[in-house]
């Protein structure tokens, strides 16, 4: 009996070893890092259906401070692939460290990507360092159960604000605490709605200035909303979560935010699963939304499994990925492949990004962010001061301009104060 | 052979053996201190001499990082602001610990009803995770939180107070969060000091006609000096080097308008970037800030420690 048992154990062990050996021989697992928790279901699906032959992706999600995680793990040559944030300034340290390389080195076909999509993945040397895969849109997001009719111009918007205020509803909820929200979301959406393509392109090239009337007037209009009581009473006391909670509960009608808040993974639907969100540009002189490439898939050229890495990059650049991304993540893919979209929100966002988004993107422009102090901290600090009543809209404009002028900003001479 | 052994034993004098024993006893501590403290300190000095974003090649810049922090207005102003606010932060915390902590410890030292329950209650927040405490207290003082609801309900405030949304209140609120969380630690230290007071001294003072307050003032308080100094040194080093609550609640930008910026948040923001910009990072500059902070608090810490040693 003992002998039979021993034989059975050995046979099972041998079989397990054989099977596991077979599994290792069949597929390679690559490590991928991301902050995008909403992509987990997509990666699981890709793995489950074996859509990348011979490659399994192990997605590691770090929602907070992924840069630190990458800095540490890259010392031991992990991960093989990582979701990278848009803009050359974000990519530069990884390029300098030799853990990012142009996708052209692997011969990835990028013909399906337009100039706007590639801009976010392009380094300061003009090379493309990743496969862009998601476009984002920033605009006014509103709770449809509170706001039923979209205003079409600023006068109508302000009349709507007044009505909502009279009903005891916060018309526009603002997160005044988070620097990233103030400069990347609020400020850029205000630019898209209230300035113009020409002016935004001008500040990127150094031919227009923040002290121009068009910018000062835009900020003055926003500030007047706070002065008239259309914003939440203490924007500086509210963080991003509080802002989204207010809109989800319906105690606030609108917020300026990215469309990522309307994807199924958004915590707003945990507050109200029946929540219906609408999207519109700030109906000012430009009346545009802010569309941009949010992330691209970059790779570690020192990866031990570079062939598997290449396969994953190729898959990310394929029409199948674009379709799956739209279906499973319910977000706008970055490639130009025709995608059959059934989701109304994705459809609307892709149309708005394609047809009505601000052409220039100061937030990602090298000329504005590669100087020290740069556009991003200057804007977030300045907007906080504006919301706190410490400076006027013109003061905000001068703070940004003088900060940029102190460094090597391309338009310093043109915009001398 | 036994004679040889005896001879070798005789060679070692008592003093030599004592030296060997002392060396052996000290060695593990010295080794651990060297590996985990001294060598990292030397590495920190090296790091302060380079420009390094945390990955990739390090560029040697000499003392440029120190010069940048001390002379370039953008960084110098931030450091002065952070330092002054750190002093306020420390003062509020140590004030709470020494005044409220001593009061509560004295109450616990009396044989009052439910003393054990109070001891547990006061100590309860201390083992809680900082992140949990930060999250709970953030909700507690939020304009729509229970504190503001109570204040407006009782007519103590016309409108919700933005405790963490105003430059005037945010730093003090954060200091009170810290004090609430770690008050149990201060109470235990002070209480152990009180319980160490010799009962015969207290009895003698009472026999001499001293009131309870007089006994506390003239017999208990003088004995509490070392406990007060210990708490002061621990809190001093902690609040000038760490900024966990502020980082968790206000983020590296230490808003509103940098009104909660202390040396820890300034250092973190320099090393890892703020939420407004994650790309502008320099570990070398952060190391220089860390060394400057150490130099600033070292004299006070050494003075207090030496004073404590003299007293004991």
C-alpha cells in the first residue's frame, strides 16, 4: 500500500513538473506597470483569450506615485513594459537612464496614429517612445438629473448657475486642493473654453503672452463665478474626491473634470449606480474641450524578453486592441483604426476630441514645462492664490509670465513685464 | 596541557577581560548603527553633491545643491517658509503633549474610578496606522463632516469652517491631528515618570501640610524633567524629518498655498515631485535639504540630551 502511495505521489509530481515545464515553454510572462486600474479587465481578457501568442502580461497597478515604483524597480531591470504619462518632460529621465527607447528600434508600425496622438509619446529629440493607447477629454461634466438642458453660451451658463444657486445646489464644484487638478484639468479646460486656438498656440511658441487680455479676461470670468457664489463655498477645503462626491450625490450640478470620471471604474458610480453624466465644453469664445493623449505604452530596452515585449507593443498598435479598448475599458483609443463603438459616451468623446478640442496643449509643451520654475507649478500655485483671493486675474497672469520669464522661456523677450 | 591553559588564563587581566566584554557587547550595536545609520549618512552627503532624478546617471555638481537651497529665491523662500512653519507645528504639538499630556497623566495617576478604562482610551489612537488616522480626521473636519455639522447645529458657527481649506487654520489643525494620534505615547511616558516618584517623598510632603497641588508642583514636577526632555527630543526629531499626515492629507504641495509646508514635505516634493509636477525631481537637492535640516535640529537635540544626562 505504501509503495502504491509513494508511486502515485512521484507520478503526480512528475506530471506536475512536466505540465509546468510545458507551460513555461509555451508562454512568456512580461511585467507591465501602470497607474490605470481601469485597464485590469482588458489585460485579463487578453491573457485569458491568449490574444498575444506565447505572451502573458502580468499587470501591476500602482495608483499612487508610480514614478517612485519605477525608479526603484528599474534598478533591478523591472518591468518589461510600463504605461508612460504624456509629455517629453515625463519621459526624459527614463530616456537618460536607458530604460526607454524609441519604438522604431523594434520596428513597430505606427502608421495608424495621428500627429496629435503621437505628440504625447514624443521625446524632446523628436523620437516616439511608446505606443499611444488612450485619449482623454477634459470638459464640464454634469449630473443629468440636476441639469437637464445644456447652456449654449456663457450668458446661459451663468443664468443656469444662478438658478441652481437659488435651488441650494452648488452650480460648479471645484477641487482647490490638488495641484495636479488645478493645472492639468481646471486650467487647461478653462483655456479650451475661454481663450482660442491661436492664443494657446502662441504661448507654446512664445508669440503670445499670459498677460494678453484674452487670458486675463478668461481668468476674470472664472473668478467672477466664485465671487457670485457659483462655486462651492470653500474650494481650498475640497479635494478631488469631495468634488466628485458632490456631483455624484447631486448636491453639486457640474464640475470640470476628465472623462475618466465617467468610465465604469469611476468611484462616482459606487455612490450612485444610476448616475447619468453629461459633457460639454465651457461655452465661451472658443467653446472647445481639452483632448490629449493620456498614456502610451513604453518599454524597457534592457528587458530579458525583448521579443515578447515587441509582440505586446505590436498588439497595442493593432486594430484589435483599439476595438477591445473601446469595448472593455469604455474609453477612446488613440489610434485611427475605425472602431465599432456602441457606447454613447465613448462615441461622443471621440467626436468631441476629433472635431472640437483645443489644438495646442500648453500643459505638455516642452517650451513651457522644461523651464524651472515651469508652467505647471506656476499655474497651480497661481490658481490657488486666485481662489483664495490673494491675487487678481491679472496678478495670476503676471505671476505665470514673470515666473516663465525668469527661466529660459522662448517668449521671455516678447512678453517682458 | 592543563598548565598551558591556566597560563593563558592568567595572562588576561581583569581590566582586559572587562575591555573585551565591553567591546563584544558594543560590537552588535556599533555594527547595526554603522550599517543602518552612519553609512547611509555618508551616502547622503555624497548624494547631496550630485544632480540625480532618482534613476540614470548622476551628475556631480559639488556644493551647487546647497547653494541652490540657500540662495536661489524659488527654493530659499520655500525653505524659510517650511522651516518657520515647522517651528510652529512643533510648538503646538509639544505644547499639547506637555500641557494636556501632563494633565491627563496626573489624572490617571490618581486612584479615580475607571482609571484603567481611561488609560486604554487615551492610548487607543497611538497604535492606529497613520494613514487611517489621517483619513478619519480629514473626514471629521471636512466642511460636510460631523465637527462642522455640530458647530453649525449648536450655533457656534454660522457656516462650516474650512479647517483644512484655510491658510489660517490648516497647519494648526494638522498639528492637532498629530497630537491627538500620539498623545497616548506622551501620557505613558509622563505617567511612568509620575509613578516613579518615591511615595515616601509624597507622604513626607503631605505630613508637612502640603496640599495636593503643592505636592505635585514641588515633588512630582521636578522628577518629570527627564520625561519632558525625552518627549521634546523625540518630537523635535520626528516633526522636522517626517511629514506623514500632511503628505497623506494635503499632498506634497502642502496646501492651501503651502501653508502646511514643513521640512518633510519640502524634502519629499524636491525628491519625488509634487502633484502639480511629477517631472521636476532631484534627489541630490533633497539630500542637501535633509542634511541642512539635520544641522538645524542637531544643536537643540544634543543640548537637550546632554541636559538630560546631567540631570540623571
